[in-house]
C-alpha cells in the first residue's frame, strides 16, 4: 500500500538522523533533491571561512602556515574522510580536483604496470573520467583506452594487456551501485590495478576501500560531503603501492624537502607524494566545517535512511508511468533515482519553479538525489506530489521551461 503523508510524518518523528537537519542552512520553501550534485550549506561553514579569512589570513598572515596548521590540512582532512570510505590512516589526502587526481593515479598505475597496453573504462562513465583517461594514456607510447559498453562487460576485455580499470562505484546517471569487492578481485586476477571513482558514493553509503583491496580511488567533496562548490577532492593510494608509485604531476608539495628548494624532484614517503601545488585553503576550511557534521553521523544509519527515502520515492512515483533506470534492489542502488521523460529538461524546470530542486541529465533523465542528513520523508512525499501535479497539469509545456542555461 502506498504511504500517506501521515505515514511519512511518523517516520520523520522516529528518524535517528532528524536532528542533523538543523546543521544545515536550508532555504525556506525549497525541497532540495540535488545534493548528489551540490550538497547543502552547513551552518558552521560561514563561521569557519570567516575565521580563516579574518583571523588566520587577516591577522596571522603567512605565520598561519605553521600557527593555524595550514600545511597539515591536506593530510589532516584526508584522515577525517578516511573512515567514511573504509581507509586506514596514511592512505588519503585532500587536494586538487577529481579530474586532476584521476590523472595522477592513472599515471602512477601505468608506471606500476609497464608493458601493458590498455586502460579499461565504462562507455557511460562521467565524461571527465573518459577525457582524463584519454589524455593520460596518450602520454604512454602503445597504451590506449578501451571502452566497455557496461561494467558487466568487463570480463570480455580484461586480459593480461590491461594495466588498470577505471569505474564509478555509483553510476551518475542511473544510480546503479557496483560490487566493489567482486570487481576489484576480478581485476586483480588479471594482474591489473583497480581505480574507483567515489564521487557518487562517498558520504552516501559505506565504502570499504581497504577491505576490498582497492589500489587507488578518487572522489569529490562537494556532493554528499557538503564541502561547497569547487571544494577540493580526495585521493586514496593503498599503502602497499606508495613506495613505488610515481605520479606525473611532481609538484613541490609532494617533495620530500619542499623548503630546501632543490632543483631535482624527490618524492616524500607516503601518500603526500600525491600532492602537487599549494592547496586551496579556503575550500579546505569549508570542508572542515562539513566534516564536523559528519562526525555526528552514523554512516550505516545514513545508508539505511537513504535506501528508505529512495525506495519511498520509487513507490510514490510508480503510478506516474515514468520509466525508472535506477535499480529497485537495495544492494544495487546508490542514493538517487533517475526517471525517463522525453521532455525531462522542461519537466525539471517546472519542478524547480515550484521549489523542488532536482536536476536533468541528457538526453531524458530526471535525476533526484536523496541526502539523509537533511532530507525528510515528508520532503520526499511532497516532491513526488509536485511531480504528479506538474505532469497532470501539463505546466511543463510552458515555453519558459524549455529555455536552457549554460549549466543544465
């Protein structure tokens, strides 16, 4: 039987994560179902940035590299993210963007597997992963990217010529969750290295990088981790590879003695060798504030609520007749639901005009993200009701909803 709004209110009353909603500055009249693209603003972020700007920078000036701990932030923040992705200490740093970090780990992986001629990636991966893979392999003679129709086709192309495999843990379009442990083991049996993109799983569900034997991983912090627009990304390098790994962007922050100002490059021991240039400190300050919230959350409770919210939405929208490309099975679903509509862009714009913010992915996907730290069951019920009304009324056909901005 389909849930009522009263049922959803009862679920909210019993929700062990409900108190964390107060940690976020959510606009009145908005149902925010796009945290899988950009997380909401934590209330503590503004104060943290103000303190960094006015006190650490404004008064401390250059002394804050030591006095305020700026120099240690890339690894310090990495240690705070590590439990969210199942990594032991010493294997994760925060730096650069996901694209840049993918380039680094690909370069390192190809050097660790000399003589192999291919990198496998999924045809439908987020395009930047494919672009970076294309660019990185072009720097190695005889190495080329090979695209899998889907991750399920991995066994058909995986052989002793493959140096590395790059896959997204959760598909950005469909929300499908891949079996990290099984795929990593399959890749290792072929002697290749496994690189995971965690952009749509970090902060959405428990990840077990160490337990699954992953070699390298990258991910962003501005989606479920709520680090803010353009927040720095993170990079994971398994401890067993660190001594031999040489990444191609050998900048001074990855040098063993950065303040010796030596002309030759000597990488520092450990995961810091994956750092490159001076870190984006203001972005790191914002991320600090978000991680303060995460330290109050139980990730397993987050996952349970995520599945309940997305399952509720699937049930509520089923009568609308929009095909779902998101797996119904809990074990195969991340923290989003994607529905097909031939005029999906206009439908989403009509929803946004009502204050229901999701997003659109070409060619026809309405995409809804479920962020358990600040989304309630009644929010989900109300969002499904608005979608039904938009479709019923046909208001999405208004010309204004078809005009596209630079960012869609």
